[in-house]
C-alpha cells in the first residue's frame, strides 16, 4: 500500500467514527426525556 492511499484512509477512519458517534448519541436521546 502506497502512502498516497494511506492519506485518505487516515482521514476517513476518524470521520466515520465521529459521524457514527453522533448518530448513536442522537438515537440515545429521545424527545421529552430529561438530561
């Protein structure tokens, strides 16, 4: 694997994890529930 291919992979991994975290966090919060 060339370093050129490692660059987008290194960028995509944290982005996917961050988006996934937001989705899961939003699903856990239900409307009307108190913090």
